[in-house]
């Protein structure tokens, strides 16, 4: 019987073997970022998370060969450009940095996490599903190991946020689509890169102002004309859907809430049963063109109107990881390499294919089948096929599904096959 450390080593060895086989056949598909000789590259190894940093390459062939021979679990490159990328951080000589937005299902509140994510108390090994509690219900400890998963629902939510972000960057900041590049991370989200010359020179404070705008941080509806000086709805001069910026965005979302959203959708917004009933009863007819569409609704007072407007603002804000955007020295995942958390390919996504892009079909890369022992895995999909749920069982599944469970720590190789 192998102990847990032996099983971890066997699991890492099998994953690394499959990664090695993939890179030997597909290293030619790896695309170097522009001006690669000014970038720092980083490589996370399979040996207990060891990291190789401060490397640079002048030719894409050198980078590909290094990945093929080293077989890292993850490959990163710097958003920043340096005069000397291989020097320590304080002597690299920062020139500029791509503007990068990270949208990850980790930061989006989705119901599916209550099913496929799980936590384990470090102290007493008590476990549960969903987000870890503040205190363990058994030992009251506060240290947990959290194991995340991804499904069609949370990946869809992340994709919707990317589409919102693209719209804001283009309509409010005039950033052309040709300057935006979208990459699926290979796990639970997307990276949007802006590589315009204007964006490269932005410092951390300026990037913070940009993320504040995009996320709606500090947004005051009163300053946008939704209230008058007395705190009442401004029926006469409030924003319209045709207005630019946040005024128009809030107006469009309020129109959706007040006239278009179904009863079930409204209830999911947590507006309260009485508020939902009042909104539904008020829908006699839409106001005529040129007349503000919001108006007093019976049963909806100032406080409730504020909740409705706050909900509209929340739905229009874009959920980005602000730390990634403001960090001008950030290492970001290299497209067309494998993600060590899933075995999926981190990949570029064309703008026109994004609305229908399905990473669970496109990102798996492995062929063949593998037999593994699954401790626990939720129902999941890989390559258009559904698997699980599994619990303490040996299964033979396509290699892509097996590698996903191995990378997630939900399975290990069958001992008899590797003994």
C-alpha cells in the first residue's frame, strides 16, 4: 500500500509524462509574445512547485526547446518589457507593460460552486462543498484547503464578463478591437490583453483608476442624474439608454429590470418578493419615446429604488481581478501551453468566436484512455462528453478527463498499473 506522499509523486510523474508527450508533438504550436526578448519568462516545475524565473529568449525556437526539455507544469511571461529581463527585479529596467485584465470564475459568485467546489479543514479533516466557512464546524479551526472545479455554468459567467469588458473598453475608452487579444487561461477564466502604445505607459495608479471605473467602484448614482437634490428619482432629466458611459449603461440595465426581465430573473436578483410583485404589476405599458421610462411604482419607496439602482450598477460592472491589472510586473500565462491545474490548453480565442466559445470542448488536448482511482469527483464535461460523479472507484476514461482529475487532486494512478 502506497502512502499519500508516494501517491502524490506517482500522480505528478504521470501528469508530467503526458505533458512531455504533448510538447514533443506540439511544441511548434507555441506562439511567443511580441518583443519576447524584452520579456521575463517563468516556469513552474512539477517538483513540489519549484519556480524558474528571470529567463529570457531571443528566438521562439529557443523557448519551445526549453519547454519541451524541461516539461514545466505551467509557463508564464511578463506583461512588462525590460531593458535587462534576466536581472533581479530592482535592476531589470522597466520600459512599459501590456494592460491585462484577468476574469476568473473564482471571483464570480455562482450557484454551481456549491456543488463542485469543496473544502477540507487542515486541522481535523472535516470537509464540505462550496466556499470554506469562516470556522470549521467541528474543531472551529480557520485553516482550510480549498479544491475548485469548473463547469459549463461558471465558465459561461466568466465569458459573459469578458464580453462586457470588451464593450466597455471599446465604447468608453475607444480601444479598438484590433488592440485586444483574448486568451482562455486553461482553467476557470480568461485574460484580455491590451497592447496599444498608450496602454503600455500607464503606471499602477492610472491602471487602478481604470479598474475602478470598469468595476463601478465608488459609483454614485446621484452624480449620474438618477436622483434630485432631495434624494427622489429624477423623472425629468435622468439618464437615457442612449447616453454614453455609466449613465447609458445604468439606464439600459434599469430598463431591463423594469420592463424586460421575467419574474424568475427578478427573484434571482434578490430584490425581495414585494418589490418583484410591484415591478411586475407596474408593467402596463412602456413610456413613449423621449419620456424617461422610470416612474413612481406603487409599493416601491426611496430605499427600494436605491436597491434596484444598486443592483443595476452591480450587473453592469465588470468583475475583474484588479490586482492583476495594476501589477505592472505581472507574470501571465503563455497561450498554447498547458495549465497544470487542469491539463487543458491555454489558448487564444478570436474575437468573433468568443460569443460561442466552449472551452470544455476546445481546450482538452489528450488522446487515448487512462485508468485512475477517483477519490471524489463531481459530474463534469470534457470534450463534449459527460463523466461522473465518481466516489472511491477505479475508472477508465479518456486521458483528458483522467488528467483533469489527477491535476485537481481528485484521483491518483491505479497502483497495480504502476507498481
